[in-house]
């Protein structure tokens, strides 16, 4: 350790940003919630009419579970993303 200086900390290597066999960037799969840069801006009406494949994509993007029928997914998405007024 040096006097009055800052100590360098080495971070462990990460897979983030590494290219896989097909040349595509691999995404770390942690199974935990990850907040993308943009919060979804759908209304209650949007969620109530959203197609199941779109709900699946939205929930997957945020690392949330995509189990259950379409009504359960809608309720889950509304609970996760809509703010009470």
C-alpha cells in the first residue's frame, strides 16, 4: 500500500461483452431482476389488451417470471409496472 495514495482493486473477469461461437454478444443470465434503461410506459388498458407474446417479452426483458396463463401474466405485469395513484 502506498502512502496517501489510492489502492488499486482488481475486479474478477466477467462474461459480459464476450462474443459467443456465433459472433453474437452473450448476455449474462443471473435469474434476477434487471432494470433496463427505460421503464415501460404502458397504461392499464394496454396491459389488459396486450397479447401474450408481448407480455412474455416484456417480463423476460426485466428478468421477471413468465409462468401462468395470460391473465396471470397481465396481473403480474400490472402489479410490477403500474404505480398507484
